[in-house]
C-alpha cells in the first residue's frame, strides 16, 4: 500500500514515511494510491472479532510496511481494557426514535479523539524507535485535541510534547485533565492569551525552518493519515454490531468540525461497507452544511466563527475536506489543485454543478443545530431513554432524527461524554453529569504547568531547554 498527494506532486511512499509528516510536499493531503475494498464474505468473517482484532484486520490493509505481528501488538496495546473504560472498547447503546449511539468516548479523555490518538501514540513510538529518530510535538489546544495527544504520547520513548493552551480559558475539567499529567515528556505551557495567540506562536516556530529541523518539530493534527485510518475501523465495528445479515444497510450521523471523523465514514463506504447515508451535523458554524446544501465551500474568518456550546465543532475551515473533494473530482489531481488555487484567490469555490451527486453517489446529507436545539435534544433523549448525551453528540442526534428510516439502523457517533460539558447538561436537565469513577479525584490531583507570557521567544527557549534530541 502506497500513498500519494491529492494534488499529484508527490512520489508514492509507504505508510511509515508519511506517518510523521503534515501536509504533502505540494501542499495537498496524503491518500492511498488505491483504496482497498472489502467483500461481503470478508465482512461476514469479521463478525466474531473483538475490537482490537477487527482494528488489526482493517489497519493491515493500509499499513503493509510494518510486520504483521508487530502491527498486531501495537493495535492490542492501543485498544486495551487498561486504556478504554468498557469491555467492548466501543459499546452500542439504543436511543429513542430508532437511533443507536456508537460509544466512541470510553478513552482516557472522554472524547472520540482517543480512538485515533491511542493508535497514533503506539505507531509513532514504534516507527521512531525502528528508525532511531526522535520527535518534539508542538501544538496548540483549546481543549480536546491537546489532551488526547498528551494521553496518547505520555511516557513514550523518543517523543516530547509541548502543548500550548490559553491561560484560564479552558474548563476546570479540561485544565485538570491536561495539567495533572506528571510524565516528564509532557510539557503544558499556559500562555497569557487566547487560543489564536497560541496557534500563532506554533505557526511562527514551525515556520522557522532552521529551528524546526534542529529540534525535529512535528505535529499530531487532524490531517494525519494514521488518525483517519484508525477511525475507519469503528465504522466497520458499528456496521458489524448493528446488522445481522450480509448487505444490510446502516446510516451514520456524525457531529463534524474538521471533517476528519466523517471522512473516515466516507472511506469505509468507498471500501464497500454497506452504508446508506452519512448524515453530517454541524452547529452554528455551518461551513460544511452549507457546502452539502449548495455546493459552495466558503470558509469563514476567525471573527465570523461563533463560540458555541459544542466548542470542538467551532471551526472556520475543514482541514480534511480536500480528501473528499479529491473523490468528488474523480481523483483528478489537476482539478483538485485548481480548486484549491481558486480557494486561495477568491476565498471560496463553487462545485454546485456536482451537488446532485453528494447524496446520490456518496450518501451525504447535512443539517445544523442551535444551542436551543442541543439543550432540547439532551433533555428529550434523557426523558425518553434515561441516557445523557453531550452537546456535540446532541448536534448529531438532532440532525439524525430527520433521516431515520424504517429498517435502516441509524448510528449516531458519540463524540464526547457529558461529564466534559457539565454546565450545558445542567442547563438541559438540572442534574450533574456523572463523572467516570477513574476521574472522580481529578480536581484534587497536583497540576504540572508552566505559565508563560504571550511571547514566541519564551516558548522557543523553553523548547530548546527541554526538547528530546
Ligand atoms: C473533534 C471533535 C469533533 C469534530 O470532529 P472532526 O473530525 O473535526 O469533524 C466533534 N465532537 C467532539 C467532541 C470533538 O472533540
């Protein structure tokens, strides 16, 4: 299995070569040269498998340059009962109105990003060790991604993490989650500024190519192919658990921001998993819903991006979207390059002539929710089923409800647990969201964080002193 770029300017390379890179050298995103497909017989043979066994079967289709036994060991370590708080790793829970939750948030940070990050942590360490290399991960976070990366990379050989967060702007729960990590290779840097200031410092340091090369700076952002590959697994898992016969269709509803999660669903469907619809749910930041409704992709500015009660979906542009448009444009790398050149010039692009295909060929439909929709949905689901859902998952449930069809299971991806967003839960149902037993003493744990003024030079000095080299 080899990988090339959506824009055509990269010689095919194996998985381990693209693992540690961000963008492809031509500015595009890496994708398989040929997507594997899975036959109905093969799918049936996977029914008895546990989650890690299934993950191994799916990931080996994409990772052919790591010996099979080693890959199996990595997958077993990533998806173990020590890491995930459920015997099945990904439980399914029936909801109201014919919907079912796909429980992707049983990992250490209570959000679906653990599903991909835990595998990423294992495979990073493996490849770095094999190549006798080291890497210093530099990132900025407003909450979920940074903590998922820290929990996946804590204690790993040859890896240090420098995670910038805006001082005093995360929830107490999110702060405690990140800052209570005592591992020496994890560095929490609380910056006296907002998230965009943190992001600017990261861009400035990563843009200094001498500094970047000297300290081997890397990133674990949502365009990383290993994360997408690991996410494909749970679409297969959801289908296997929700169906009982070959070819039976299911639909998936996905709370979306950067288009990483639902891209994995699209790829699973292209691999011939029997998926009827992919229901894309956004909040008030509806860049993607607008695209699927009109065919026009119009990213927003930071000022036009709303701060909502499903904050992990507050995006202005969808960083993984190019991989879907690549398929939409019949994998024509020249047209993808032209489309992104038009985006750079005009701030938007128009594929409205292809809009009829979005649903008929690719199964995509989309919808949005407001804060009031999420609060109402959390309350209704709780009253009708006794299950509490978080505001992101509520975005998914609200939009999914419009697309439920008799005889087609509707799996809504649970992207976070309600404990992470206690104030919205309180507003909706007037009770405190239950905190998993292993986190009840979180607030009392000692915290380890370095406060820094909003100055890239200070971060540069800190990295120079603490980097693994
Ligand atoms: C990251 C995140 C999302 C959005 O996922 P994308 O892959 O960016 O579309 C949704 N919900 C939660 C809780 C998240 O952390």
